[in-house]
C-alpha cells in the first residue's frame, strides 16, 4: 500500500523514528494520531510542543478506546507487537507496520541492508564510507541513529541507503526488499522480546524474505546458526569466512582479504594487518563489508582504499584516553554478552572490566568464562549487577566491585589500575535501566574518564 493519502494512521512511540515517521506520513497526506506511554508531564517539553503544534490527535499515557478507527498502525522499533491494543488492531484487520517499511514504500533509492547480533554498526559505517567514496548520493541510516524515512523521502532513484536493521525493525516489514542484504552473526539477544532463538532468527531472516534470484544475501559461513537462515532465501548467497577458503565469497588467503567471484576469479583487497580496527570480529566485519560492496557493484580499488583507512566507530572498542600508562576503552555498544566477549578478546589481558545494565534475559556464563587469563577485576553497575556477580562467583571469579553509577565505576577502576592495564567499558547489557541509549552511556563513561585528567 504505497498510497497513504487520507488514511488514518496511528504512530506508536515518539522516539527518533516515530517522530520522523509521523512527519513523513503527514507530508504524504495521512491523518496522524500519536500514542506514547509517556504522559504530558513526563514527555520532553520540546517534543510535546512539536506534537501539539502539528495538530496530531494525541494519546499520551493512554491508548485509543477503538483501534478499528485506524487504517494503519506504525510502530517504533522499541514497541512490542504483543501489546494488547496492537493485537486488538491486528485482529480487526488494521495493518501493523513500522518506520523501515514505510520508508521503503514512500521513498526512493537502492537499499543495502545489514543486520546481525553484533558488528552491525561497525559494518554499516564501513560500508557507508565505501559507498560515500563510490556514488554521488548515499546515506547511512536505520538503527545506527538516522531514521530511514527522513533520508528515503529525500533520496533519488539512484541514491543508496546503507541501512542498519535491528530485529525490532525487521519484525514489521512486509514488502521491504534490499538489493544486497547481510546477516553478520546470530547469538542470543533480545530473547525477552522474541521469546527464543528461533523467534529471533525469524525476525532477522525478514531482511531477505522479499529478495529475488538476481539479488545477493551475504551470510557468515563460520556461524552455522546464522548461515542456516539462508535456506529460506531466493537471493544468491554470498558466504564470508575468517576461517576457511571458499569456492565462492569473501575469505582470508595468505593473510589477505580476498573475494572469489562467480567466474572463479580471485580479487585481492588488502592485508589483514592493514586494517585499523582491532580484533577477529572486526576482520569478519571487514570481510562482510567487502562482500556487500563488491556484489553491489563497487569498484574493488575503492573498497580497498576505504578498508585500509577506516578507524572504527564511536562507542565500539574506542580508545578514549591513556592515563599513567592505563588505557581507557569505550565499548558501550557491547550490549549483549557475545559483543562484550569479542571486546575482551580484542583487548587480550590485564583488563579491568566495567559491565552491567538492563537485563534482556541473557545468560552470562560464557561471558564470565571469557575472563580467564584476561580480566583481572570486574566492576559492576545497573540492574543486572547482582545476576552477573552471582554467575561470576559461581565460576570462581571473586575480584568484584559493586558500584552505583558510572562515576563510581570509573573512580574505582582508576584506583585499582596499574600501568599496562586496560579499563574496558563493555557492559554485556543494554543501557535502558540508567540511560536512554548506549550512546549516552558511552558519553558518560568518556566524561568520567576526562574528569580523571583534570
């Protein structure tokens, strides 16, 4: 349904994407109502002023009595489809969709779509820089922080939208069809939302459900659970592997990042030692980015040039200070145990680890197991602090400090650190118990570290 003119649309959730969706849908002729769990008293005053001045019908701190009055409900990514009033609308035949789907319908441009449990932001940023060097008009959008719809309605037919897609965004797509899709990996995350790994995997697989035989799907060959998702796609699967030489796809050969294409030709990009982003997980991200860009038609020389210059992204294994021989590393983007394990492995040893936050239903057994020979002290905060402490103690790890906020975490870490240590913020949890986003958490960490130098 591309035409929303005169349709009555309820936009649920007034975060960044919800606000952008409401504005774009209104511009397309829809009659907008807005629902948010926040009341007028608790909503940001500037947002409230905007909503009132826009003339939208507002349901703040409450839900509409009659959901059948709407032609469509557009959910923000953080809003579960299982809410009672959403299910009521769905049962009444009201279309339930999301901002990503509406961007695809209302806007223009070619889509490159990237998902996975970990590495999405780094890979999307890297692919975005490759396309910025390759095409006149490209945008980096989605879960990375820019609502897709804001750029989709500005885009031209030949624009490229490099889109980071979360499982929440993918839950509500129906016609979305990227030219190249990618699933980087699949490990437990958001199980409180998706129920189990099967439900989580189904949401991720929506990224390629509409692709055709002449399009490409890039999958991690080394992650068998991830690679198995490709059984249901019609797109041409492009595997990437850090561990094995492939007959087709991206892999490492003699210390070089290469692709073997459909003609069997080997294309060489760069040495693995030329990458500026540390860790084996970032080698996987680089392999995926090469495959995505190459099979989207980008010149290999352009890809190679960007690969060797890309220095990473904020909040992902970001060195933010070195004080008295101690490195302070911000990995606030490590919002699940597997992501934090990758950061621990990248730092290797002498780590004072700051962890804890909002509980997404994860187990921390493998996270704690990764401490051996690497983590010398564990500094905990947030709702999950007691749970992680309990699992660490059960595994025999006892050097644990419990803190009330980030300032206390950084102060405690500073006091126990000696020259050669790494103070690593890699929480293994979401930020929502104490912060509005992982970005805010990472900024707080960096500000607290900066205070140490004053």
